[in-house]
């Protein structure tokens, strides 16, 4: 039964693959809980510092920081955050599709773009496109630290302060729930004052100690770092959730395929047995 042997080999191969996908699903589920907790722990700080910064954008301090001043846009900078590994469904491809659409809009408006990537997948994808890559960070692991991405952030902030770029954006996946992750494009610089919390609207002003310049220089830098880091930890949570769902789907599909092949094998085996019986009966009749 050459056909039966071939089918048995395929079934055994798919069962081995199914064991791998189930193991990856369980590992992703475990990592997702940890990354989700880390993401939720960083959200309050990121949200609060964002509120304060946007209040400052609306206020009238004696020192107007460059990060709060809008310019004519001729060139923008983009920090793109992706995963380091694949096997996470359409997470990265959806992010890249969203990024390419945004790049196309800027290109049509005659706006040039500088890109810094965080994550191996983003660097590999945009290395093959006509994109001006000026920096990258990768292989940050499941527990990234702010120090790992400070170099990329400083590269963009220096470019903004020197007037090489007029706006700064961060592009990453936003964690909605375990089943839903969506790519998001967020403007970091200049700070947009119109995004104030409805409950905190009104005139805001602050007393600065030691002085407005020193406080704003430090606070606005921390704000940009916190927003990029928040995007990184959210993207990690999205990666593990997407990988868990993708591996569960792969395991289920493997089970369905095994069932179909098992049915085909049983039919082939039954046909072979029937043929052997027919040959024996025909031989006995001939005798």
C-alpha cells in the first residue's frame, strides 16, 4: 500500500507540526499575560504626562519650547515599531500597509520622510523599499528597557531641534483586546493642544521652579521617551496576542487536515482490502 504509507507519513508530519504550534500557543499565552501587565502598568504615567504636556501647549509660559511651536511641514520623521519575530498572523503586514499608505499621502503632498525602525521585521521590510532609513534598533527581547531605544529617540529629537524635520510621528500597533490589534499613527511633535481631556479643559498655567526652560527641556524629552516606550510595550502585547491566536488557528487547521487525511487513508485501506479479497475469491474460483 504505497498510497497508504504516503498518507501515514503526511499524518505523522502534520501531528508533529501540531505539537509545535500548540506549544507556541501556550508560550505566547503565558508571555501575553506578562506583557499585558507591563503595558497596563505604563499607561497611567504615559497618559498623565501627556495631559500635562498638552496643558503646557495651551498655556503661555515665559519660555516657548520648540516642541510646542508648529512649523511649515517640508519633512517629517517617523519612528516605526514592529516585532522582531514573525508567526504572529497579519500583525506586521497590517502595520506596514498602514505605514505605506501614510507615506504615500506625504509623498503626494511633496513632504519628505525620514524613518527610524524599532524591530527586525520593520527594518527588513523597509530596507527593500525606497525609504530613507536613518536609524534602527532591534532584538530588544520580551522585556525591553527604555535605554534600548534612547539612541533612536535622540536621533529624531536632534533632527527636530536642528530643523531637519518639522514633525515627528510614532507608528505602532495599539492593543485593543486579545483578538483585536490595530495599527495607529500618532503625532508626537509639535505637541497638539487640541487633544486635551474634556474633563480638564480650560485655561492652564504653571509656576516653574527653577525656570520654565529647564523644566520644559527635561519634561518634554521625558514625554517623547514615554510615548515611544509605551508604543513599544503595547506592540509587544499585540505580538504575543496575535501569535497566540495565529498558533491556535494553525493547531485547529492541523487537526482538521489530520481528520481529512485519516478518512482518505481509511478509504484507501478499505479499497486495498476489498481488492485483495476479490483477488483471492477470483483465484479460488479459477481453481
